[in-house]
């Protein structure tokens, strides 16, 4: 019997397909943001949508994040399901009042009577010499603020399923995609940024982690592009007899704490890898979760490998000196297991 060929999509195409399918299913879904229409989003997340749905549902906005994110919030509380794209997460500073004092708080402040079913998408991550104001991830910052879900896909399959879940969710969802996973030809090649993606709509549950590689010697917990770096490191470690389990958290809010505890029960060691800043962020929260839930199972203190607490350098050598990579992850894992 012939085996059906895989249907391969890049992450960017998987995201745009998810949005298109939801726009076809639900007329209240629409897209707005800078360059989301004619250009298709500078990272391809809305490619082809303007031609299919027209300018009434795919709206290029002026360069005023406060205005169009505020408009998206207003549309959401009025019964629509907007998807607003904040071009770079670093731009949050100019529209944080709309994001946190309105998008994230209206449901709570209304006593649960007003829903804000919107998706705020944004590009994260460095490695491209984009400088300190275009290269951050900042997922820890938003996860720290109550009132919105925070998701970070790492694969094309997860990207489509999480986007559909985010659009259908009655809560505001911050959907953060890393430039390095999008599979765009003009960026650094990433073989895992293209994968098999079903054509039919499907959901990936928000708040459920995924073991991307089984292992019994050390857990590597991470998100987004660092999942790819961890898988590269795990392949190297396997050749040395170290079996690393790669746990893709997929979302930070809600955080799948049980998956962290279960993996540490199995491996007895935890390495957290994070492209976000080291202090006061995801890495500390994951480690605390493991200590609170699996302290008696730990054979060594948990370790975190994260971006140092410095503004991201424009200089390519300096930036890559700061970024976690496969070699650094493998080294940290070896030290953790005592090799």
C-alpha cells in the first residue's frame, strides 16, 4: 500500500492557514496590524489573507500600536474576534496601557460579564543583529501579568493548532512566534521550521506541554526556538550515552506544571533553557515548580541557561556570545549529569 506523502508547511504558512480557516468558519474573526495586508506580515504570518478576504477583514493600520490594539480590544468586547499583530514584541512599550490595563483586565474588572476574545500576535527573538529594541523575547514579562494567556509554538504543527485554539478562546491570548521558527527563506535556515501539517482544522490545547524527545537522564525544559536548539543538543548527547528529555512547554499561561514534575520524576535532573532574560522570569518559575513538586526526586540542583541580564547587543559576535545555543545546552547537560 502506498504511503501518503506528507503535507509540508513552514511555520509561517501554518499560522496563516489557521487564521484563514477560522476566518472562513467565523465571520467575526478579522486581522489588523502594520503590514499584515499587502505585505502579508513581515514574517509571513498573514500571507495571502488580503487576497482571500479583502481589506474589510484584513486591515493594514497606521504605525500607531496604541490605536489599533485599542481598537482590537473595543472590537473584542463588542462581540468580534480580532487578531492584532504587534510587529515586534519590543514595541509593547508604546501600547502597554492597552494591553495590560484594558485587554488583560476588562474581564476581571467587569466581574466576568465582559469577555475579550482577541489574539495579540507578535514576533520575538534574536540572532539576527537587530539590536536591543528588535530582538527580545519578553515572554516572562507577560506571563508575570495576570489576565491573559501566553502561548509559544515551536513547530508548524503546534503553530496551527495553537492559533486555532487561541482564536476560539474567550480569553485574550498573547501568541508569540519566534522569527527563527518561521521558515522564511531570507532568514537563517532551520530544517525543523518545515514539517507535516494536516490540511483540516485542529486544535492544540493551551496549557498542555509536549515531550518532543523522550529521555531518562536529564530534562531540558524550554519553549519556542530553544526547543530546536535543545533537540540539536540532545542528538549530540545521545552519541555520548546521555539521554535528554526535551519538554516543550508550549504555553506559559497556563503553565503545565504537572508535566514538569512528571518529567523530573523520570529523569531526576532539570535544565531550563530560556532565550528570555535570566532573572525574574520563566527559568526561575519552572525551577520553583520542580522544587515544589519533585524535590525528593532531584539528584542535583536544577540549572538554568538563559540570556544574561544585559540589553541585547547589535554586534553579531556579542549577541551570539549571549544567546543560548546547542553547544551551550549540551555542555550544561553534561555538567548536570556529571560527565
